[in-house]
C-alpha cells in the first residue's frame, strides 16, 4: 500500500508526467487534460488523471530534489504499476550555445548525490533514459519546431552551488543543471520501467540570464506538449 499517494487501484494511468511543483501538476490537469480528476492531495502533493487525445495520462507532483522524487516514483512503480514516467521541469543552462526558453532532452544524468553512494558504493552507475522515449521525444519536438538540445544534464543536490561545481560539469560537456532526473532514471532501470526528462531552460548560469514569469509559462507549455505527445504515441 502506498504511504504518500492516496490513490485507489486503477486511478493512476500507465503513463505519468512528473513536475516538481504540485501546482504545475494542477495547471497541467486543468489546461491539457480532459475530464481530469484528483486522485491524491496528501501533503498537498497533487496527482491527477485525465485523458489527452483520447488516452489516459496522469500527472503527479514530486517535490524538489532527488529524495522527494524518489518517494513518489518508488510508490508509482511498486504500487501503481506505472510503466512510463517523464520528468518535466526547469533547468539552468551552462553552455554558450544554449539560450533561455530552449528545450533540453536529457540523454544522461550525472549527479553529486550521496544516494548513489548508498546504492553502489565505489561503483559508478550511469543513469540514462529509455531510448525509445528519448527518440520519440526528439522527433516530436523537432516536428513542432522546438529544436531541442540533447545531451547530459547534472542532477545536483545543491541548488545554491557555493563551490561553483557547475564549472567542472560544464567543462565536460554537461548541458544544464537540475535536481531530479538521475534518481528517476535509476529507479526506472531498477524496476524495468521507461523514463525520460524533458526540461525548459529557465535561467543561464554562464550568461546570467533569466526568463520572466510569462516567458516561463510559454516554454512550460511547449515542454508539456512534447511530453504528452511522446507518452501517448507509444
């Protein structure tokens, strides 16, 4: 039985979108899904199920950071048999050829999280998304004219990076920093499920640029469209 998601059997769809912010989950349900119903509000971490282009899809808030996401994704996989999980969220770019409002589709996720050490000790696991979802998402984004960047991101436990570790990640070609994808990819491999991360660049660490609230909402809509069209076409 799930501790943190108060859904009944059958209330959660096979495919789930995972925004960190529970209010974004509510926004998606109200603006993108048809006949959406709330299946959980425990700790105000909202989850909804509705239909998109005639297919059932759920959207579940996960909170910020890998420990929080890990709780919800573990329960979605173990107790609700979710098969496809797509993180949708914002990130900070660290390469010059990337601009704010661009889309990034994660091909892999580096991390500084001690969660990996607890699992693997001195071994180094490489968290990667499902290839089928990745390929489809790129096709969908390109067909919409969004021109996504595809490559490595880093899932950091530190939002305020006092040591500027981002500079080393950037030197090795990492595109952007976010906070959840590595754990999502790792759990998907553990449970033999499919996972992906589609991200919007909300700020640029090198260029010191940020998007406005209005611009973020426009880019957020593009990201959601890509994620929904990807999971409902497979």
